C-alpha cells in the first residue's frame, strides 16, 4: 500500500505510521510435482508416483528451512497442485492457515516473445488467462499491509507459467519474456517484498533438495 503524498500532509505522525508498510513479506512459490501430462481431463492430471516423492522431499525442505515461521499457505485448486500442497502440509505445523485459489490456475499469461515453435495457444487463451493471472499477481505479490507488524513467510503452491509471469512482473521485467525461464517440478522460487515496495528475487527455481534422478520438467 502506497499512501497518497498530498493526503499524508494533513495527517499527524501517528496517523501516518498507520498507513505505511512496516514488515517484509517472504513469498515462496512452489511448482507442483510431476503429473500425468498425457491426460487431457483436469481430474486425471494427477501426480505420478515420482511427483508424490518430489512433493514429500519438498515438504521436508520447506520444514527444514522455514521451521515454524510459515504464516500462510495458498494452494491452486488444480488437482496436481492440491495434491502437491497437501503432501507438503503434512510436513508443516498443523495450525497454519491454508487458502485455496482459482486465480493461480495454470494458463497462458501473455503471448511470449520470441514465439515458441512447440507451444501455440489460440489468441483467445491469452485474453482468458492473462487477466486472471494478472489479477493473481496483484492479489499475491504486494507489500505488507500497514497492520502487519512482523515479517511473514508465505508458501504458494501453483504452476510454472504463473510463477514465471509473477517473477517477470515483480522484477519489473518485460512480462512477454516469461517463457525464457525454466522451472522444474517442485522447485522453489523465493521473492522478498520490502516495506518500500522493492522486490528481491532471493532464489529462482531452486531444486537442490531433489536428487538429480528426480528432477523433471513436466
């Protein structure tokens, strides 16, 4: 939240403090595990046995790094993301708030540049998905609300295209370049949003917690 400068002039110091962000948001974007990509129906696009193993190891890794500091978990309602998120949750403390969102479904965020040869969505797909994924970016990637007094650590389990678009937008890079990034299954991307609105990419697509033979991209 960025207060209006003119409006701030008429406020007391105490009132100004109440309008300014004070805490740091740490956002961990986790891509789902390997799934049955050959299936065409969403309810059948569930995790493979390897995908479930990837999620278990990722849950361990998040627990190891963050311990009990996690303040919220958000999960896409696509089956492969929900399955991944629920496996990860088994490794975390039981009282963490969990919310589910259709905004962070997989999709085609914006026509990529350069145009790929292997992936050509219809133009209407970018119009359908782009507005939703942009709304998701504004919903999840922003500075802390002024009422938040302590730094937060939030885990978002979602999809590769969503994460790549989020990173481009957060770093103020051309979002049309999102497809130039590559993310493995169950990789972890760490964005830091500071009170002044500056964003740092602390880690992108980290997969060192997975054994080499378990690294996949579908």
